[in-house]
């Protein structure tokens, strides 16, 4: 794998993260207010663990290190969104039927 292939792969991942993060927030809001019921206990536990890690001041890479301090948080969010990809597809379809 060439460096440019990896670079564009990382850019694609960041772009997808940037697009799916607001969807995840909407999913959480809809679940919290009771309008969306399609989440399993496993999905909820995964979201809670990922969000707690990102918000926690204790990280593998301390957040105060300039430039690299947030890499682990971004990686956890990317893994979380990847693990929830099917849930996000279902939620997006549910959202579109409501508009």
C-alpha cells in the first residue's frame, strides 16, 4: 500500500466521521426523547463506552499534547461509528420516513 493510498484512506475516514457524527447525535436525541426505539442494549453500551472514553480526561494519549493528543479520541469515535454503521443506516432510513 502506497503512502498516497493510506493518506486518501485516512481522509475518507475523517470525512465519513465528520458526516456520521451529527447523525449519531441525532440518533441519541431521538432515542432519549423516546421517538426512536431501534437500539439494542449492545449498541447503547457501545455508544456509552465510546462517549465516556472521549469525554474522560484519562486517555491513552493525553489530550494536552499538541497535535497528537486527540488522535486516540478520534480513533475511538471512528471505531464506534464503524461498529454502529448498520444502526446508523437504519436510523437514517427511519429519519427519512418521518420527514
